[in-house]
C-alpha cells in the first residue's frame, strides 16, 4: 500500500480507530493456525477490540469520583 493513500490520524473522526497490519493483507481473509485450523482475522480482532473497549470502560466507571472518594475517606 502506498503511504499517500493512508489518511492522517487528524483527518479521521474521533470515533474511528485506524489499524494497519504490519504484514498487509485484507481483514476478510481466512488464515490458519497450527494444524491448519482456519480462522478469520476480522472476527478475532473484533473480539479483542471489544474486550479491550469494555475493560477500559469498566475501569473508568469503577473509579470513585471526587464525591465518592470523600465518602470513602
């Protein structure tokens, strides 16, 4: 892929996450694990992404706010 066609991060919406694979390829390609077990990269990456997002959100909501911290003291 030519560098000129990749948008700058600043040009993207804050609701967009740009991920570029080191080895190229297409997100819909089927790959294979050991022993030839097929998997779809996109399905695996979406699962990882959502898990990371939910974990981050859970951590953010589990932190006590200033009022809650005062009550805990």
